C-alpha cells in the first residue's frame, strides 16, 4: 500500500523533473494550493506540454488512467488537486492507504 505522503512526494518529484533545467527550482516550496501553470496565473513556469508530460509520468508511476473522458483537466492545476485525483484513482483499485 502506498501512503498519501508517498504520493505527494512522487508528484513533487515529477514536477521537479519537468523543471530540471532550473537549478533554483525546488518543488518542496510549492504550496498545496499554488497554481502550477502559467496560463492559470501560476508562477512556476509550467505550460500545457509540461501538463501532458506530468499526466504521462503519473500514469506510468501509479498505473492509472488519466484521459479527457475521465479527468477534468482543472484537477491538475495544483498539487493538492493532483494528489486528490491520484488518490481517487488508486482508491478505485484499493492500493492507497488513506488516514481515516
């Protein structure tokens, strides 16, 4: 079973990979509700291609399906929303350990 903390850490790690060229970027500094993408007013410099890369990475890492038929793309705008989305997908398969 995977924990919420492990999922969040993995999400931050994947975002960090997207910004690997920026040596000053630290994904640990992103607040749970900070907007990630420039077109939404975010300050982290992510664009739609980064969003696609993030979706592909999360699908591979967690063995989940994230497509336009099952996901409202607004759910990817913050780490908190991504975390809840991934947890929901994993709960469908009973592979996440969520606190009661």
